[in-house]
C-alpha cells in the first residue's frame, strides 16, 4: 500500500528544491561504471552438429590408426587402456588433405558420408541451374550437409542441402546460400561486424483493459559492405526463435559499446513502465540491463517512449523521521549484525557493498559462503577493486524469507537493485556507512531480474524513503 503521510505524520520540507526534483545528469561515467556486456548472439549453430561435421571431415582426411583385434594384448600393454581416437587439429588440414576428403565425399555420390552421431550426411553438390527441385541456382560446386526436413506422401524424405562455410576451417552451415560463389555462414559473411537492437510489442485485449508486452533483443552479425548489411542481418536472424510481437523499432550500430548502452536504456525504461503500470504492462525477459552512466538519455527515453518522468516529491526534514517508515524487505538488520546472523535454513540475507564511490546490492544464502571471490575475474566488485585499489565495506541490510527455490529472496534483491539505482540517479548520499555519508555514489549493479508485481514500486519507494530520506514517484510527463 502507498505510504500515508497523515497516518505517519511525517515531517517533510515544505518545498522540494527545483534542482533536487529531477534525475541528476552527472559528467562522464568513471571507468568502473559500465553497462552490462551482452553475450554474443549471431545465430551461430550451437547444437546443429558443426563439431560432429568437423570431426567426420577430419576423420576422412586423417583416418585414425586401426587396432588389430588379434594382436597379442599382453605384449602391448599400452593398448589395454586405449582412449578414444582424437584428431590432431593443429595445424588445420592442408589443401592436399582437404582434397582427399572431398574426393572421398564425391565418390560417395548422392547418399554421402554419414556424420558421426548425427542424422546428417556430407555430400558434394555440383553447380546447377534453377529447376528440377532446385528452387535457387547453385552457382558453384559446394561441399554440403544433407539433412531431412520433411516426409513426402509416399513416405520418402525431403532433403535440404546446405553449403558448408568456405571460411578457413569453419564447418558451420547456418546462413550459407547456394547463390554465393564461396558460401559463408553467419559468422563469416564479411569483414565487418554490426550490432542491432530490436524492440517488439504485443498488444492484447483482455476484458476491460489493454495489455502491452515489450521485448528487446540484441544481435550481432557479420556483413560484407553497406549494401549487404540489411540482408546479412536478416540471414543472421533466421536461426533465432521468432518473436511473437510486432517489431516497433530497431537501431543499427558499428560499435558494440553503443549498442549495449541503447539495449540497457530501452530495457531500463521498460522496467520503469512495468513498475508504473504492472496491471497493463509486462516486460518479456528474465533480466534487465541497467542503464548506468546514461542519466540524461534515460530522462529522454522515459519521456518520449512512455510519457513518464521520475521525480522527487518529498524530502524528510531529519533522519529521525525515517524511523516512522516501516522497513519493506523482510527483517531489517541491526547495526551489530553480521551477514551470517541473517542467514538460516529458511532465510537469506540482503547486503550492500559500498564506499565513497559505489553502492552494490546482493544476496547471500550460505552462512559460510565466500562472496565475490578474488579468483572470479568477471565479478563486478573484484573488477572495481582492481581498477581503483579501493576496499569497499559489506553492510548487512536484511534477513529475508527465501521462499520456494529462493524466489522471494531473489525478488527482494531485485527491489534492492532498483532502489540503489534510483539513489544513484538522484545523486543521493550514502546512508549505509558513517564514513561515506557525505558522498554520492554510483550504483554499479549492471543488471537485475524482472521479478516485479503490483506491490513492487511501493516497496522500492518505501525503502528509498526510509534509507535515503526522499520520496521518488513515477509521474506522467
């Protein structure tokens, strides 16, 4: 439920100063403040048999030595514990070896050579014109993968023949085309790498309302030149599950970092729309990349895309007033509590790591667990320490009931992430450690889970009001 000033009798400033009402645009973000690095998604064939195709081709070119079954085993003890034969991939096949393999595949004719462990065959397909079952002209002789794609009425199979990529030592066939003289897969279409961010929208009409669902995708692809960029992007998308929504916008980038910033910006603004209108808006996606270091861009995106703005509407007169506001995330930690004191068989803990520059929110479910191991090179806190030489402090925040598969704890962690992110956006002071109370830290959680419901915004708002002394509202712009 929304906080009621009359019941709590909160003493607030008569007027919120103009310079404190809106998101504060800071200068250039420091090196430790970066948006999430998005994993590669190029439509590459992850489980389409590429490794098996390569193994088979190498096995044809470099046959493994056969063990003679009748050989006297005891006179050759080294073969008692034979490992499965492995093919030496270093160096790659020379041209003479490739020619041997291609010749063997050509000799196998239309039946081809079976790919080990897969319902695929390696076949040699000569160039041919369009017609007689060939819907597109094959412009060159091509090493191809034969695969069944359907069954005819008479019970025989329909086959598709995909050219194998001609890039050195690549055996992928996703995105190759028979109309290419030297077919290339989606990973090797050209020397340039492009990035594109998509937004999809689904509008449904349940009784008495309209439900809007938003989804975002980040795709990287290779292309030959500007004239082929659009075509090669479409080819790269063909191996992805098609979105159920209607594409409403896309944006191309040559630089990965620019694409990742836009991806985070679109996701973060959609998150706030979900928090504002949870009954009529849904975000399709498990995680939200948080737009760190993009304060002005977020203000504009919220206003232009969703007609919203974040605004400080009240500031407590003194710290004592915050004690009137109940703590929303489980049982609040006492000043003397250690993190292990908050963890039990039924409860996990929320914590904040902070210093004069940063805040970071997390959760813990193991009393003896070691958080942010120094050996984890991808850990956000460890990266911060390496970049700055800092030694931020861990502050226990709350003990939270885990729930089934710790879902409740993860949800409260998501709420904590958003609360810290809001504090960063409005350049609020650090309330978690007495040594850092004069500083205005960045929140460096790069992502959070979209574990939000109808009560989420009020809980987030309540935490910020209690800990940071300001009330932040999502208003119509």
